[in-house]
C-alpha cells in the first residue's frame, strides 16, 4: 500500500507514469545513451508517449539530445507502367539520417536532487522485495550496495547469504530489474562459503563489507 502511494506521489510530481519510468532509467544509468525506439521497447511504452516525454525532459534540462549513428531509411516505393511494358519503380524518400539519442544531463542544476529522490523512492519497493525474498528461503545476511546506495561503480548490488530457491530467486530479481529499469547484479552464497571467504580475507567479499552498503538482514554478526 505504501509503495503504491509512493508511485502515485511520484507520478503527480513528475507528470505521468511514463515520465517516472523514463527518469528512473536515465538517472540510474547516468552515463548511458538511449534511442527513442530502444526506450519504447525497454520500458514497454508507446512510441509517441516516449517521444513526448523525452522532448519535455529535454526542454526542462534533465536530458540532452545528440545526433547518433546514421540509419538507412527505406522510404516509399512507387511504380508506374513504362512504355515498354515493364514497370519503373522509384524510391521517393530513401536515404540516410542520423538517429537522435538522449542522455542524462549531469550538469543540470537539480540533477543530484532528482536522482536522490528517485533512488529513495525505491526503499519501499526494496521492503517489498525483502518480504518476498524471505518467503523463498532462509536468509542469513542481506546487503544492499551498488545502485541502492548510489554507487554505480560497484560490481554487485545485492549480496545474499543463506539457502534460497534459485529458480524463485531469479524470478524475483527479474521483477526487481523490471521495477528499476536496470540490471541488478547479485551474489548468492551459502553460510559455509561465506565463512570460508571471510576467514581467508577474500578481496571481493571484503570490498562489499567495507564499502558503502545497507545491511538489511544480519544473522551472521557482521558489524
């Protein structure tokens, strides 16, 4: 219920569900570029709706548009009957044009504030995710890092320690990725592997434990 209310509030603040989904994608992938048709497919939104929202966000200054690679345009083929009896066909609009792509405007004056608001809006969804996760196995340790703490250089976003149904976990991760419009990288270990890696001071593990993180479930005594 609280998550649904949060979504409604964001839609009212930013104008529409489509705009919120587009903003979320760009702000969680600040250095990536996206084309209009790519966004339509990725976010499952109508092409005209995507185009309209991109234009609005560009005018507002949150996004910037640039010309990308050339794309061949097929055009319309018109055929007429020639005197020799064979039809003559002409492609009326064939040619090449540069596709426009969009990127987040990192110099926008309110960029960090809007990004922080979008990321904080995920906290309620994270709680929903955690509740579902606990129903498919026994979780001993759950750490949120990476995109959940605004660290886009992290190798993973979730560290999960425990016994989990892997098929159900993958389905749950897909749901989370759909909500975030971004790939979520996770690592799953059982308690034996976790203890071994911790005892041998595994570099990968200690980068997570000593880095910026949110510890959600802690039944292994991590400080």
